[in-house]
């Protein structure tokens, strides 16, 4: 693998003197790796280390500090590693502790009916355009081999991951994007039923995932030039700004390579990572009120509001996300807990910005199937043609408004921005050459005035910000990620209305 450009040197006093403080207080939420003894002088903590000069330099720093390299991550110029808790690296390295990530799903009114295709201004299932020739990578809990995706589903082998979808989230997402509705006579077809789906599993059968698992999946996607859209319907809390967070850095790198990246705003509270990144396409949830009439559309009460951290205006828009019916993974937690009598076999109902994100990924696939567009152009099209209703006027909640795929298809393409293939067929992106400079990491964005030591000194990484109350077992331990939280009780009516 070739190294890609990472962050240029800047005043980032994240670790020098502060790393030991930061990591030492993380042990309540990030347990020492297997084999470490509770009383050992320096247990290993699982982290991502990035360097301005690429992954090999980060790997060398980890080894010199007594750590173990787990994965090469050229996409972010770093590695995943087990690092001694008391290690101190030079200020030129950024260390991000591994952290949990979770699918974004929430409650939904019982019996509500989604009218996604009508709300988006599409024709009936089976009509064109349908995203033919476009590949959407679903980075999620896995995608099961189901009839609605027959002949259009492939699986990407991600290190450490198996195949299948014991949880059911990824299969529902994939069906909303590209299911053809064959099990329902077209009634529950996705937005882009002609698109190809690439299953990128990064989570277990209980739905749990982590930063490192997701980065492994994104690195595998980066090596696939056929991918046009990445759907990441996962969210996480991150103490790092988007410019330093390995997750958002990886997604921005894909965007710069010509891949449209669609992410959720989240369900409740502030918009977190990766939805807070200004480059990516961030989607909030829309309630259609059971009709195709847009005048009664409103932002779901559970959809996270902006602005995001650092004053970033988010979400970019909203899309249908309440009581959507999509494909179910046989034998999954979602299928087992499906209680609605109006949902036919092979399908499940769900609500959340995860599914609004899937709808928008499908729309991006349809647009790319018709015209060769760079990611920035896709984003400008869907935000510039979004519709308003009386309840969609708050930009902090609705962004530009409701997704209008019909209007986006009819609108002229914005002026080209970013990499796009001028000589290739629609839906086939031209990736940047490996190692090409990425403008978003230019030194002007990392000047001392923005990232001075005062922002990253030990006082910001001290116990008051990273104390046990934030990272302790009560927040991140097995009690929150065990079967009791991800079993059928979470896939019942309250979450999948």
C-alpha cells in the first residue's frame, strides 16, 4: 500500500506531557487489552496514531514507545495500535483512543406509513432513473443475501470481520438504498433499485462497533475504485475536532478521491462525529405524516439539531426517516423483534437518521447514474433543490430543507468542484492518484492561530475533561454494549415502530 498525505506539522500539543494525563484517565472506559494485568505498571490501550509523514512513521513511533501495531491505515496516515498507557509521543503525532460506535435508530409511531418515493419526487418502483451502474458501499453491521438485492450484492472482506448480519441494521439500510422490492411486488423498493451494493461489515451480531473496526472497513473501501457512494449510518462521540478525528479524516480522504460520503445527524442532542464534518453530506430525519403531501412534512423530534461543534452549520438537509420499511436479514435481531402485522415477511420497519441517511445515499446513486458528478456537485444539487414546508424553516433542524430528488435530477449540474471523470461513463468515479495532495489538509487550515497550544494544552486533556465520569464503566462498559441493550428488546416496537 502507498502512503497518502496526512496532516502537515502544526501546533498540536495533544500528547507532549498531556498524553500521559489523557490516557491515564481513560482506563475507566477503554479497558487494557487482553493479557494486561490490572496492576501492571503500564497496560496497553488501544488507539489510532497518525503522523504528518504517513503510516510508516506512525508505526515506527508506536514501536519505539513499546507498543504493537495492529493495522496500517494509509487513508489517515496512521496505524491502529496497542500503546502503553504511560507512553509519551512527540507533538507531531496525534493519538485517538479507540471508541464505541453505534447504529442510529430510534422510536417511531406505530402503524405509520412511509411514502419515500413519492416524497422524493420519484416515479413508481421499476421506473428510471434507478442508479444503474453505481456502487454504494454500506459500512454497517453487514448485509444479508436477500432476494431484493439478488445479483447486485457483493461482500468486501474486512480484516477481522465475518459475513452476515445478525443484527439487521445494515440489511435494512441496504434495502432502503437499493432494494428492488421483489418480495413485495415493488411496494417496498429502495430509492436506487438498479444500484450495486458493496457490503462492508464493521460490527458484530450485537450491533457493536468501534473506531478501529470502522477505519479498517474504510481503508478497504479506499482500495476499491468502483465505489461511488459510502453510506455510514453510524455515529460516535469524539472529543477531537473533525480536523483531527481519524474517522472524519478518513471520510474526507474518500470524498477527495471522488466518493460521495453520506452520514447521519444523529438521534437527539448535538450533532456528533462524523456528522459534524462540514465536507460530508449530513442528513437529519424527516417525518412525512403518512402522506406524500410535502406541506405537512416536519423534522422528527428525535433528529439531532445543529449547529455542530466549532459553529459548523449542520445538518445539510433532511430526508424521510420515520417508520420506513426495508429489507430484513433472516434470523437477525431486527427480524425476530418485528411486531407489525402490516409488514410482509422479509421486511422490517425502522426509524432514525440512519435510515434518512440511506434514503439520501440512494438519491446520490440515482444522480450519479445519470451524470458524472463530483461529490461537491452532488451535495450542492441536493441542498440547492431541497424543498421547504412550514415546519422545515429552522435551518438548525432542517438544514436546506427536505430532499427533492426529482428537482435535483432536473437541475443543471453545478460548476465542477473536486475530482470527476470527464471521459468515463456515469457512476464511475476517477480517484485521485495515490499520494496526491489533499487540499483540506493544507497548512493554511492548520495555522497556529487556529490550533494554538492554548487549545490543546494539558488543561484540555486533564482529568476534568477526561475523568472517569465521562469514560467510566457507567458510560462505556459491558452494561451498555451487552446483549441486554442490543437484543430483541431494542428491536421491538419502541425502536422499530
